[in-house]
């Protein structure tokens, strides 16, 4: 039998109960509290993914029993020319989501950080974040549709491009939808960067000002290096969000016309719930998961390796 003894940490005064083996008993209590949450996450995330992975090797239309067909769904997926279009558009979304909303958010944060009433200047950029992706798609569909608000405004002021088919011509339709998503995401990125700026110690900033640093020099050599840990988080979240973009695209174009604006998430939805090809949709889902994990891990490993080098 194991005995339990009481020990008092002389530095912190914390009382710990330890077993005869020397392991603190509170660790097992903590694991007991964590275990239900772990099981819930496993049940809601991992088990459905394993089931989807199984379906990706079968022919299944929602009725009856899945029929095992091996790699046929993956062969059909990579043989579909529409997959290349989805990959291209998804790459556009990744680059655009990193460059536009993250860049605009950083710019807003830096310009309004020390500004009087800066929070009020950031508020208009934060309001779109409270709107759902579906609502964003509806608003921008009204603006960008043929003969919509934007075309009418450009025609009124005699600006060129009033007859542009914003949502009909590829890849223009993908670019304008990236702009719509950036309109929603820039504000929260600005808020995150402001939090990062507030956490920067004042001493190095004041020392740099004494040395005459200001403007771009201050940002380049003082603020930006100290914001890099937060930037890693913001860019990582943006990569994941861009790879699974669905609501804005589906509301504005449904991946059309002619599947020209599809992303991998739209392809997965179309094959599964529109065409009722659950096996093929599962294959696209597994492929999208692998792409997302690969991109996220590669980015985080590069950032961590650069931080260790510094």
C-alpha cells in the first residue's frame, strides 16, 4: 500500500500531499478534472474525422451501407480539373487573407495606438466583425452584383470599370470576395495588434526615442520585432481561416459561375451535400485537413526556428 505524507514548500508555503512513490497526488486530481473535457473533444472532433476518413475509401450516398472501393475517390478527386481551380483559388485566399486584413489591421493599430480617441477610430473597423459571414456575403453581393451599388456609383461619377462583372469573371470574383472578407477581419486584427502594442515595455521605446528614433525607424527596429510573437498567432489563425473559407463564397457566388470561384471547402460541400457523394466529399475533406495541418505546422516551425536563431 502507498502512504501519503504532507510536505510544506519552504519558499512558497504551499502544502503538498505526496504518495510513497514521491508523486504529488494533486496531479492525478488535475488529470481527473481534465479527462471529461478531453473525452468530449475526442468524441466531437476525432471520431467524426476518423469516420470521414473511412468514408473517403468507400462509395456512399447516404443510404444503405458504405461500399469499400479503396483509393478510387482520391483518384477521381485528383483527376477532376475543378480541383486545380479550387487549389488555385484557395492559394489566392491564403495569400490575400494574410496580406490584406493582417496588413490593414497592423496599419490601423500602429496609426491609432497613441492617437487621442484612437479607440473610436478603430470602432468602425470592429463593427463588421460582429456580423456573420453570411451577412457579409449578402451585403457585398448587393454592392458587387452586375448593375449593383458599386457599378451604379462608378457610372454616376463617370469612373472607368462601371461595367465590370465583379462576381462573374474569374479570378476577379475571387479577389473581390477576399476584399469582402478583409472588410470583416481587419478590425479584429487591429484589436489584437493594439493589445500587442500595449504589452510592449515602455523602457526600450523611450530609450529609442531618446536616441532619436521615430516613425518608420521606431516601427522597424523596436515595435515590429516585439510584435513578432503576436504576429505569429494572427497569421497562423488567418492561414487556417482562409483554408476553410466557405460562408462568404457560398453566399456570393456558390463557387460559380461554372465552379470558377470554388475553394476546397466549397468543393467538399458540393460533393457531399449537393451531389450526395459522401465518399468523394470525404476524400476532399481529408485532403483539406492534410493541407491545413501541413501549412500550419510548416509556418509555426519556421517561426519558432527563427525565434530560436535570434
